[in-house]
């Protein structure tokens, strides 16, 4: 990693990956996706889609608590089906 002075703002620092840093980041990303694939590999496509929808709703609830209830209702609905209350 290289730290360079920001030419537009002397208070800032620009961080740039070196080739070795880039290679390390690429390895870490590949391992991350391999681990995720192993964890989700036993799930059906429908289960993975449902998990994705639930996690999307959770993320929105964390980031925007005031909109969570409305968003959760929209995310949980399937096309062509009515949402149900839980």
C-alpha cells in the first residue's frame, strides 16, 4: 500500500494498492466468495432468493429504521402473489 499526499487537499491522503497489495486483495476476495458458495451450496435457488430478500430488508431496516416496515412488506411479496402479514 502506498500513501500519497492529496494534491487537492493537503489534509487528505490517497491510498493506493501496490501490485503485491492488489494480489493479496484479489486472493482474499476469491476466498470470501468460495466460503460464501460453500455456505450457500446446500440451499435451493428459491431459498437463496428468500435469504437475499430477508437480508435486503434487514439492511434497509438498519440503515433507515423509519422505512423498515414499509420496505419489508414490499420485499417479502412475490410477483403475482399477495403479501401476508406475519
